[in-house]
């Protein structure tokens, strides 16, 4: 597994986010970044001395709040945003690290400014576009789980088109065989798999019968060498199995087939050179909403306001050819505007696949912050949850402008997003990872008279959270003895 230092700085470069402040020359800024990376590595090592994810995050956010140096904030801010996404705090993950999407000189004109283009649902169109390809590249922004949501939904129709291998960035090779046998990711499966939507992506592929593979480069391969070895690893899979058709998940511009790439070649370019195969490349990281709309690409707001789409779209012309904002990609996905309920994004519904389930902070027994996690009932306690969030009355845990998650000044409330007609085990833990309580719940199909049901699972020394009730788990008062 490549070090966080390499991933972090590499992603900053790929995204064009390595700022130089006006008072600094590049060489000085570079030295400050190296110092910040060393500092970040030390903090991560200290955080990973804690067993629980929430405890690790507490170490990190306090370290971030204690140091306002621009270089440290630029580097460690990305680390922090990853972990905010891991604990389900997607709103703060985006606020903490977002990349302004500036127009480039070779951007295509907006489809709104050209006759003959019309919008279609990406979920319907992309599988049809992929029919004649052996390899499909889908990219993501690593701390913005929104950019994974469409990929989760595309896996089924792509499987129906004959795709049978799912290649995932930063998976740990040591767990690959066990992962394919077990059927769900755990903490040691990979790095980004700790984020619930990413885990749902891998879990969904396994349930659909994909073989999940790792293709990450060796730790000593950086820059162009990393791109080349990733491409080589993908080509090895195809050479070993003439029937393999691969869906590849990768970050940012790794999937661009032409164009400027950090003075080198992208993974996709290396792959085409090695294999002679032209992949389908679908861009998902540029035309996305930001909570600060000034960071949106100039084409985004006019498209969103003209269409008011409720699902990801692509534009096609009368001949069925897709529109792409940038050369090097075959199609650009435009995601809908964001909406939040209890400060959690509604795109966690995964475009109709999941429904919200409301949880009261009374589950926490006044032990804040507390983590509420929902795992599939047929998976082990080590499974990465289908969804999780932290409940915490904000004033108790705010450090400067950094909070853990959401809630009001009294008992916080949040919503998990879960699949209908499935059973889940809710577990509630404190910041040390100690179990506070648990409960089995069944998520019903929307429209049924009883939306959700729950069943308490007694915990040693735990209080009674009350009788099962509709839609709200843990809503009965729960007092400490």
C-alpha cells in the first residue's frame, strides 16, 4: 500500500491544488510542504495507536486545530477530510478540502450553448455506451463520496453487459483473496474502503459476482512510475483471462486518455500503449456541486439551474454521442445540486437505492460523541458499515471551526441511509470504541404502513431504549443509572 504521504501529495498535484502563497517562493513553499508531510505522518502514526476510528479522528482534528500554518493545513487538511468521510461526516469533509473547478482553455463549449444536445440519465446511458468496450474507467474525488455514488449503481447494469472484474485503487493485496471469499470489506481491506460508500461499492461488486482485484503500484513507485505500473497490473489481468472485462475505479485524472498530465503520462495512456485497448473513460469529479458555489465549474450552475435534475446526467447529441467537458474523457457526468437533512447529504440514497432511517441521540446515553453504525445483519462485526455517523451536541466538541458532526444544542438527531427490505445491526459506541448499545432493525420498502421496525439487543449494563417504533430508533428516553 502506498504511503499516505505519496497519495496525499499526488492527489494534490493531480487536482491542481498545490498553492503558493503570495509571500513565498516555490522552493520555500516546497520545504514547508515536506515539513508538513513529516508532521502529518507523525500525527497519523499517533492516531493509529488508537484502535477505534472515532478515537483516531479525535486525535487528528485536535492536531489540525492546533496548527494554522498554511502548508500544514493544505497537506493535513486532506488527511482530515478523508477521515471525516470515513466517519460519515460528508458535509465537513467537503468543506474541509474542496478543489475549485476552474475552466481550462481546451474545455468544450457548454452543451446548453450548442443546439442538438439533450440530457439523459447517466445510469441508463453509460451501460449502453460501454457495450462495445472491454475496459471502463470511472474516476472519483477521494474525499467526496458523492463521486462514488453513481459507480455503485452502475455496477449492476455493467455486470449485465458482461463486465466481470472490478479493479479498485488502494486495495491491500494481502486481503484480496479473503475479501473475495468473505464478500465484504473490513478495516484491513484497503485505505478508502473505510468510507461506507466506497465499501458499499466493493460489497455490491462482490454480491453481483465480480472478481474484485487490486492494481495499486508498489510503494516505491511514484509519479510516472506509479501510473505505468498501475497500467501494467491492469493489462496483466486481461492477458491472464481472455474473457475478462474490467470496470476500473480510479482517482481524478488517472483515467484521462490524452492531454497534459504532470509532465508525464496518465495511467490510461500507459494502459492504451501497453495493451492496444481503448477504454471508455467517464469523468465524475469536475461537474459536481460545492457548498461554496464559487468553487463550481462555470458550466455547472447554469446546467443545474436549467434542468433541476434529481439524478446524475450526461448530455448526448442526436446521434447518441456523449458530450465531454475535457479532451481525454469520453463522457462527463453532471451531478445534481446537493441537499442536506440533519446535515447529511441526501445523495446517500444512492439515487433511489436506499432510504433514510432516523436515529435519536438518546441511543448515546449522554456519552458524546458517539458513533452509530449500521451493518448488514448477515455480515460480521468487523464489516465496514453500510452507513455510519457521529452524533454529538456541537458546542461540546467544537474546536475552533472544526466539529465532529451534526446536531442541535440538545439531543442530536441524524439519519442513516439504508437499503429497503434488508436487516441491519445498529451498534452504538463511544469515542474509545466501547459498546454503548445495539439494535436489530428492518428497513421496509417506502409506502408500507410500517416504515421501519427495530428490536433491542440487550447490552451488559445498558439501559432500555424503549419499544420498537416507526422510523425513529432510540427515540425513547434512555437515562444513565
